[in-house]
C-alpha cells in the first residue's frame, strides 16, 4: 500500500483519530488530577452506579486487577466508595461520592470542547451523518452480529483483521 492509501485506510484512520482524541483528553484532564481511565470509570459508574468491580472491568475492557488498582486510587482520592454486595460477600459494589459529581461535569465539559475541536468546519448535518455512520459500523461489528456472520459463512472462530 502506498502512503496515501494507508492514510485513507478505514482501520488506520479510525485508530489514529481515537488515539488523538485520547491524547488530547488526557492532556486536558491532567490539571483536574484525573487520568483518562479514571474519567472513563467515573462516566461508566454514573450510568451503572452500584455495579461490581468485575462488571466495571468488562465495561472498561480492562483486567479485574487493573480496575481494582484504579478503584483503589479513586477511593483514596474520595471519588468512589465501595459498598458490600448483598449477593456476594467477596464482591464490592461501586458508588460515586459527592466529590465525583463536579469532576464528571468537568469531564463532560472537556469532552464537549474536544468534540467541538474534532468537528471544526463541519456542519451539524455532517456531524450527525458521521455519527450515524459510525453507529452503523459499530452495529455491523458487534459481537452478536459478528458471530452470526462467521457462523453463516461456516467459520465460527474466524475473525477478520483487515480494515
């Protein structure tokens, strides 16, 4: 592939955009004392308050031990608290603290500013169209649909890596 064709490769382009978004977010969140992983954890906890650590690990796509350390640091910072899990005395449920709520507002504002920067020069219609297309791509690649496609082709364990 020539350089220009790599620059237009969907997989490479999508990865590069995601990398740049993560990098910018991390730079802007640093003054708040938050890492991107902590911001993501707070956002997931806001939507799934009371989730256990293993459930959060699944949502974040991280190993449970990594999430345990992340939650340790966030608990020390007063952003989350662990509560008992009535169904499993070995597990903990995770809850946001009052201190986390303003941090979430800062994270949301950072995300809004970053989206504004990323979408600069695009009309509202173009923005909506891009998001709609990405939603369709995500649905096409979802685990359920991917498993159905592979099974229909007679390759239940095959995963395509070309982008």
